[in-house]
C-alpha cells in the first residue's frame, strides 16, 4: 500500500482494491476479491501506525467504523 501511494504521489489516494489486485493479480475478480478484507485490515494497521489516513468523499474518517467505499492517502 505504501509503495502504491508513493508511486501515486503526494496528496493522491488509492482504493484498497488496488492493493488487493496488486497482490492477488488482476486476471480474474476471484484472484483478488478475497483479499479485500485483509487489505482493509492492513489499512487500519497503517492508520494506527500514523502512516496513512482513510477517507470518504475527501474527508478523513475512522478506519474502524467506515462502511462502504474508502480511499487511502499518505499522512
């Protein structure tokens, strides 16, 4: 996640699905779909470590309670 965010550049975001696709492959949804919850868990750990923030509609939200589509941004 951190590598993907660094590649994207300052102030830019990624979706956790991008990290899941990076790890699981993009040839089939089945290849990465099962990695979505682990990706969100990894994002929560990075939030706790102060490395990233989780956003919805460009507003920082609580990673532990966010529902629906989220984006990740470097802190």
